[in-house]
């Protein structure tokens, strides 16, 4: 309690400090900008952190502010204190996270004048949907410049008008989060194992593949070396052809040297061709292997991982894999060849003339320095482009997939305007990237031409003085031509290595996630007599998320039907997801017999479960494949039985292709009722011990529902069934009915008892009862 009072007092003190500073400003007191504050800002440097996901701006801002106070957190560390959802974070989440980290923090509304007086750095709520860090303010000749670190864009400078537009909008004040370290010091995050570069799961799979085909790689490398040696010998023989053949007038020597050159050219060409063929085949195999490993990793992740990320974020990481794969195979080998070419040719160049070697060496070094000057800006741009492309792809996907909904609601203009705005933002970043590459390439091109010009001038001067032969001049010309490509590409290799490093970090963000069944999880019990919920409480991450379930306790008996009813939003579907081990309870336990569900291997538990969920999906493929979704070898008798139970068999056999009819995005479109019947058939085909139905018949007409429920009641014998439904016909025959209201159990019993009590259950179904009040 004392700590709480201390926190409240410190927050109040922080607000009073700002008020005091503002009072001093109105009195034009010189205390407003003390010299020690300016010196402190210069001494403390804020480290920029880019957001890896579209929802990571809040944690990235907290990591940047912490870095200013000499405390190093990664964005992943901060997310332990400030968890994010797909919606991102709210101001309250950031305040809570900051206090858990060891900051005193306050959320306030400030004017531009007040923010100028506030202690920096601070976090601004930007454009009502984003967070940025204001880390410095400079005033030069009456013009104020605001230094912003935007985790989705980079460090930028803004004038006062632009700041007001982005931060305050049409309001007179904007939301800011003031922070300073608490006296107790910073809190260390839970230890997260730092995976070394060579120990990362993704890279290990690459190296394992290379090891598997090592002799083919060795053969390819030997071919490359053969081509390299042939290429290195060409300028030497070329010089001898001119000086000793043509210079002495010996036709015999000329022919011998020309044939030698032809042999070298052919050897270089054939070895490079064979090497490229071998590497291309290996690369295709590697691509398949890496994608398969990535998909297996995705499947091992907990479902909550996908709740905090856009689908396109995960899809774009497949593209990141291609970047790393290309770099580690083609680009890495090309880089080694380029370096060897540079070493060999500059050695030959040094032996021909040390002055030209010196000019080449110095100007090449300048070229490399020139490109490295752009690396930091490119890194920030690459992060920003990834986020914008992901957001843009997600919006385009929704636009195309939901076209009927858009057209029927006349939302074309609104949606296109939204997409156009997103495209403009993406184009701005792409334009910045193009300009950055243009500046880099212009500089490289200038230095390359200047290098050639200086070399030619020196050669001309030396030939006139008689210190250099014509053969040496042509040899130098060939060498410079051969060096131009690897030197320019050496700089590109640096850029590619940076891209691969960024991609590797994003990929590692997936591979470093803990698997759903990591650790020594126990196998699911084979003979489960009951499922017991003991004081279960649950809320989704985020301060804006209320408690969905509160102190829920009841028992689901074996081989009985348990119905869960309640008004919309009462927590029924969430409860079902907890039972299926989608999430763990925030408080309390779910037990299978005496085993805690959170300690049981979820995949084994789900093998015993069949489900029909509200958002069940029909995949692109045949009807048979959709019903027998987990089986590679489909049992036709079981499929027919399942379809008959679900009352979908007659519809299927009347289709031209029967059970082989394509559905989903590649075939016919099913109605809502037909989809539900296919999903019911899928659950029946699995023939599990436990069945979970969430509004499984909500899209069916009364006759179909009656027939299906009669069929299912026979199928339910010897099985434990949990049903969520609003229709009386679906739940009235249940052995027990659980009534939820605002996440709490308010009634429990069988249908007749609950109707007699005339409580919440009666109010839910009274319109279907044909009874008086």
C-alpha cells in the first residue's frame, strides 16, 4: 500500500513540476531552460528501436525512453511488461508497462507550449492511432524544431505546424506520456535466452541442408575455383600476347597465346555454367525444405501468437526466408568469389604498376565508405516498408475477399479512399528508398568513372615516359573492367547482408517464440471421467479488455450433454476456447480428471476433441477433403456416414462430381447452412470422445435442424458433449444447462427446473416456449 501511495505522490509531483515550469515560463523566468538540462540531453543519447510488428509501436517507444536513461531493453523484453494485441496498445497499457519497468509515468493533455517545457524524452499519442517519442527540441533563430523517433518510420525533424497536425489534430491539446525513472530503479525482465546467430533454428536448418548435400556444394565450389583461376590468367597471357608476340613480330607466339586465351575463356565459361546449374537445383530443394520447416514452426505456435499479429505479417516472413536463403547461397558464394577476384586482380595490378594500384585501392575504399554512409537510413526504411507493405497487403486482401459486402453497403468510395491513403503512405516510403538508392548509385558511378579516368591518365603518362608497355595498358584495362563489377558488388553485398540481417531478425521473432507444447507436458489422460472448472477467470491482453469470465466453476460429467447458454457477449465462446486449450485461464484451473489442462500436451488433448465453431472454415479443395481434413487416406464409408448424420449426403451426391466437387475459393460457393453441415460432418467423421458445438445449427432451417439433432443425439451416445446455442430445441434435452451472464454463472440445472425458476434462462427462451409469463 505504501508503494501505491508513493507512486501516486510521485505522479502528482511530476504533474506539479510541469505546472511549476509553465508558471515560470509565463513569468519569463530563466529557469525554463536550465543549462544542466541541455547538457543532460546531450550526454544521454536515445537509441532508436524499430517496431517488428504493426502493433509494437508502444513497446518500441518504451524501449527508446529506457535507453535514454542508460537501461537497455529489447522490444521483446518490454512486451513482457506491456503486452500487445492485434489492436496494439492503449495509453493505459503504456502507463502500466512503464510503471512495471520502474518508471514514474503520467498521462496528460498538453498544449505545444506545455510540451516544450516538459521533461524529455516523452511519448506522444500520434494521429490517434500510433505512438512516437519526442526526444529533443531545438530553437534556432525563432524557428522551433521537434525531434521525433517514430518506431514505424525512423528519426525525423518536424516544425511546429507539422507536430501540431500529427499530435493534436483539430484539438487544442494532445495526449502525452511523461516518464522519469523511479527511485527504486529499473525492473529486470524475465530472462529470455539470447540465441546466438549460429544457434538459431532457421540457420541451423540451412546448415543442416548444406551438410546433407555437401559434396555437391564442394563440386560446385571446385568448378568456381577452376573458372576463377582461368579468369586470373587471362590478363597475364593477354599482356604477353601484345608485348612478346605482336611486339617481337613472332606469329608462332601469337597463335600459341591466342589458343591459350581461348582455352581459358572456354574453361571459365563451362565451369561457371556447370556450377550455376548445380547451385540452382540445390537452391530449389533448399527453398522447399526451409518453407516446410517454417510452416511446421508456425503450426507449433500457440493460438494467442496469431491474435496479436496481422496475417500478412506472417506471410511476409516467408519472403524474408527467401532473402536469407538467397544471401546464404547465391550472394554469399558470389561475395567469396568477388573477394577472391579482388585479391587476385589487385595483386596482378600491383605487380604491373604500384601507382595505379594505389589509386584503385584509395578510390575503392572511398566507394565503400560512401555506401556504408547510407546503411543506417536503409535499415530504418526497410523496417518501415515491411510494416506498410504488410498493412497494405492485409487491406487489399480484405477488399478483394469482401467485395459483395462492400458493394451491398455502398462502401466502395470509403474503401478505395482508405486503400489509396495506404498506397500513398507506401509510395512515400518507396520513393524515399528509390532516392536513397539513387544517391548511393550516383556516388558510386561517379567514383567508378573518376577511378578509370585517373588510371588512364597515369597509364598515358607512363607510356609516354617509356615506363609502361601497350600490353600492360591493355592488361590494366582488362583488370579494371574485371574489378569494377566485384568492387561495386562488394558494396551491394554489404547492403544485401544488412537486408538479410533485418530479415533474419524478423524470422527469429517467429522461431524464438515458445512452442505451444514446449517443456515436459504430460500426455492427455485416455479415460477422462470429468472436466472440472475451478474458479476460472479470464481476460484478453490489454487494459481495454474487460474480464470475459469471472470465478466460473462447474463440472462436465462423462458421456453427458452439457449446454452453455447466455446472451451475446456473456463469455460462452471464450469458455469453449479455454476448454480446447486455446488459452490458459488468467486465474483458476481447468482439470481433466485430476490433471491441470495447462500442463497437458494440447495436440494430444485435441485429438480427442471434435469441434464445430462459429468461425469454422471451409478450405479450398474437394468436399471429401474438407470432411476428412486430417486424413491423407480417406475412408469413404466413414465420410458417407458422417454426411448422412449431418444431412448433407443427398446434396453432395446430386452434384456432378459428388464428393470430389471442389468448394471454397477454387470451387462452388456453399450457403451458410451447407457450410455448417459440412463442419458437422467433419466432427462426426473424426468420431472423438469429446464434442464441442458452438452455434453449430444457427444457420439451418427448423426442419433440417430437427433432423440433424435427432441424428446427432444417436451419435452422442457414449460421448461427452458441450453445446453452445440460443435455440431451445438444441439445448432443452441437455443433461445440464449452464447459464452465463456477463461472464458469471447465474443458473445451473436441467431445462424443466430452470423454466420453473423463471430466472435468466427463462428470459432467454421465453419467446420460444409458447408459455405465459
